């Protein structure tokens, strides 16, 4: 049986060969994109790749049309920044180069970066491993439970893992069930988060998480305890208890389960603006790109990824809880336009809610729209960015950011702008 080494700091790379269908064509990263060489013992790891070299930038070609005048009227005298793009053109800007707080529009950057690096069909494995072989139904030593960042792991899924271990013939384990703590760091904070914001708006992101880590304490120990209880219920005798610890090298994988595809995880994240999923994916991105499962490493990877698309952004986390997460509407629209041409673009667009869904459940009824809203409660900030179908049948990308109004004040302006775009006859050949 193939041995797996260096679980610590590389759990998100483990067993990628099992998901070969999700591999990204090795087009190579753009200049300046940081990559970490995978551990030599994991030869099957998919290389991290970003945008193809030479990706064209959106051209600034504002148009003069009734719809642009209508938007000018809505934003007149208000600190609202707007950009609109079609094809490879930026067709409207109002303060659009100004850097603004992103709030949950940061999740757009996180979504695009993770899709590009992992691929939409990537699944995060959770592995049961040991340093000994199973002989005659006996496993000597500890059984390790090792996560790679599945944000939707539940007790029911661990029951599936227990059943697979039982099917291998395991009837007795002399040691403990140990939840690995090594793949992600224990960080639960990012620059720009106010004190206490982590516990109010996001639970601790750990590589081995269970039930969204809603219960306090050690998620790894709780996951191990859940697996132990299920194994015992299946008739497996376990000599030790359930604990947490750092997995040693040279463990043998015995059985595994996998998360939903990344595209599915992002639909949940973006429909309901789930901070926990965003922060889990950010740490997983840090592992893949830098070999470090920290929020800071993942944020650096996202920031470098945006530079590959010729967009400058300040990135401190993956969820947008930091008021230091910033870029311009022009930057957002540039990314949205280029994303549609990417191999993962369809998955990205489908991850965004439509009116009547998630955070858009009570907004913009009747508009053909895919968009991500954003609100930061710790300071006035609101955002709405995405794609809207126009009266001409074209789909335009737009971004509306404000750092001086809260959502209650900004939403009427945001919705008015989107309705103007939906009624307009905007085409490639004219305004």
C-alpha cells in the first residue's frame, strides 16, 4: 500500500490522484504568482495554476447613452462607485477606479481563485490512516482522522467512513482515535477584524471540521469522538479514547470520504454568504499555493492571483469580514469579464444567487441577474456585483461599491442601477 508522507501542512494536496477529473490544464501561473513545490512524496499532486499568460485586460471605452445618463442621475451627489463592462470593454465608470471596502464581495475573489487553482470538480478528502497494517481484523496503534478542509463534514459522513473501515475487516483498534490538528493553523483572526468578530460571524476554520464547528472546543477531538462512537456502534472495539494531535509522517491511508465538488461548496457559500466556507477555502488555498494552512497565506495567494489578472486588491481574509479587503469596481468588473472566458467560468456564474435566492431573496424580483451582495456591519459598507441580462439580450458585468453607506441606505441605489441596466439595450456595437 502506498505510503503518504508529510500530512502536516499538505493535507489539501493528499490523494489528488483520486480526483484526476478535476485537474486544471497546466497553462502555468502568471508572473509573480507564488507557488509552492509539492512535497516530493506526493508525486500525483495537481500543480497550482492560475490564469493563462497574456490574458487581455478590459479596455476602457465609456459610452454615451440614455442608460448611462440614468445611472449618473441615481449616483449624483452620492459616494457610490460603479463600473459596468461588456465583452472586453468597460462601458461605464463613476468613481470606478477608487478602492472601496469589499465586504462579502471578497467572496467573489475567493471563489475565482479557488476555482482556478483547484478546479470546479475538486473534492476535499477526509482520510482515516494508521502507521500499521490491518491483520486479522486487528489494527495496532492509533487510528488517525485527517482532514483537508471539507467545510461540510458531518456526523453522517463520518458514519460512512466508519462503515468503510468496518468493511475492511477492522474489528479492534488497540489505540485511540486521533483527530489531526496539523494541516491548518489555529488562527481565527485577520487584520481588519474587530475584537470578537470571529465568534460573532464565523467559527474557527480547521482542516478537520465537523458540523460547521458550531460547538466550541476542539473540532478535531469532537470529530474523532464522533468516529469512535460510530465504530463502536458497528461492533469495533477501540482501546483508547478520542483525542486531538499532530499526525506523524508515513501514515497509511485506510479509507476516505470526499466533500461535495468545489462548485457545489461555492454555491452554498455565495448564495447564503457563508463566512465559514470562505475561510476554510482560504486556508486550503494557502496549503496548495504556499504549503501553509493559514488565513494570511491564503489571502496572499488570492492577492497574487488578482495581480495575475492585472487587478490590484488588498486581501486580508477570504470572507470579507476585514475592512481592509479592498479593490475598485473597475477591478471587480475586470475579474468578472475575464472569469466568463475561463474554463471554470460557468461554475463561477452558477455559484451566484438569482433574485429570490439566498441573500437576494427579497431583492430585484423579475430581473435576470446573478450577483453577490455584501454588507459590513462593523462600519458602513455595502456592495453588489455580478451579471445582469439587458433588454438587448446581452449580459453585462457590474460592480457597485460604497464605503460610506450601510446596506439600508445603499440598497435602493444598487437596485435602481441594476434595474436601469436590465431595461437598457446595451450591445457590443453600441450603447
